[in-house]
């Protein structure tokens, strides 16, 4: 939307000096903005389908030529009622955008197909893609992909992916047609036969083709998936890749950050610590507002409580907590963790823990993406 708005506004000086709508320059500026807003989804769709920036450039040039031709061939009545950049063009683009909306295209969804040999790391890669925000579906028949994307688009999903392997062989008849139609990004994982054999021996799992001869099954799967490998935008040999290296390769190829999240949860020890915590901090040594009649009804979200808790003589204790959380979160991020959970506890979970969690979130937000919640703040003490 922003692109379309500023693109239309860019035309304002030309329109006000007599171009496009010479008889209606003042109304022409908002009309051009509406036109460019309506045209932007079409250009993005052409760019996606054409696979090149040249496609929307050619469309834009064609529209410019048609716009000039219509002014020559059509009798001028009202500038806003004729031509491509008038109401007829706006109407046709609106119909086209309605079709795009129904088809689930204008949402800008990124669609990925993850495939490869069994044992090459697809399950691990699928988890990493989910951490990146992809809605992943396992072995959905290709004929159903378009319906899936339409439904996800209507629900606001921006990234989607399908895991596809030899188990879906019965549905491969539609694969080439659907790949040509939807043009997904294809990532293919493989590994050397001896590596796959070693991995299967470690996990004791049965190969999806399950014929009883593992090396023959690996070879047959490689043959079946050969056409899909040929269509891949990224082929990764995971024989020597660690899980962290696999994640880094996916992040680099997709151009997306892994989005490490630091979760801070305040709680009261009297209610028990959060089970999901990676690190538990005890802030009970800080001064307790519970015993101050004016502060007891308040919470750690109130400035008066925060001023009481963070008295100058207790600042070294808080600074030590801040340093510990920062180091722990950095370590988790370097290890490739998607998130790290720190629980901050006081007696009841209303005052000190809330105040400390809020301050930690504020001071660490410049280094990490931080999410803070207060589990026990509303519980009666």
C-alpha cells in the first residue's frame, strides 16, 4: 500500500501542471493515487509470476502506451471518466484485485517446498522453518497446495511450506503442473549413501519405501525425487553439516533472521516456578513493597513500587541479574536456540518480580527481541 500511495503522489507535480487530467488537475492527484494503489498488486503479481523485474516494467510501459492511445481514439468528455487512468481503468483493476484476493496472491505469501532424501534432515529443517515463521504441512498432495495457500492467505499467514518426499509418490502426477503454476521456492536435502545408512542404523527407523533392503531403497528414493531435485533452488548436502550449520544455511538462503526471542516471566515462589523456565532468578533479596500499606495494593508496574524496589543500595544486585540474563541469552542465541525463557520470582509475584522483569525487558530490548509476561500479578496474596 505504501508503494502505491507514494508512487501516485510522485505524479502530483506532473498532474498539477496539466498532464494525465488537464481539465481536472486537483481531482487528478487523488485519482492517480487510487489508480497506483490498485495497480501495485497487479505489478507485484506479474513480478512473482514472471520471475523477473522486467515483467512489471513491460506491463507498466504497455499501460503507458495504451493510456496515450485511448486519449487519441476516445472522445474527451471528462478526464476522470475516460482512459486507462480514469474510472474505467480503476474499475478493471479493482476486479482484477478481487480475483487476486480470492486466489490468495496479493497477501505476498512466501511459499516453499522442502524435499529430499529420508534421513537427510528434513524433520530438523522443518522445525527451523517453523521457527522462522513458516506454516509447514507434511506430505500434502500437490493438487491441494493452491487451496491450502488460499485458506492460509485469508487467515493472514505470510509464509507457508510443504514437506514432500517419496511417501507422496502416488500424487506426483500433478507435481510438475503445480510447480509451474505456483512457482514455489524448492529446497532439497541430500546426503551420501553411507551417511544415510549410518543415520538409519542409529535411529532404527524403517525407510518410507520399506522394501527390506536399505541401500536399494535409498537409491530408489533418489531416482523418484530426481525431477524435484532438478527443480530445486537450493540443494544442500547435509553429510557433514551440523544442525546449527543446516539452520544457518537456510537462514542465509532465505534471507530471513531466525528471530531469537528472550522470554521474561515474573512469578511468585508461593505459586511455584514456571516449568518452561531455562533460568530462574530470585529477586526476594530486594526490598519488599508488600509491607508498605500504601504500596501493597499496587503492582510492580507502578512507578512508586519500582522506585521502592530499585533503591540505590540494591542497584549492584540488579546489575548482577542483568549481566547474568544477558550472558545466558547470548549463549542461547549463539547455540541456535529459537527462544530462551527466564523466570523472575519473588514471594507473591506482584511487586518485585514484576518490576525487575519490566526493567530487564526495557534494558535488554536493544540487544534481543523481548517478550514479557506476569503470571501471578493478579493473584490474591
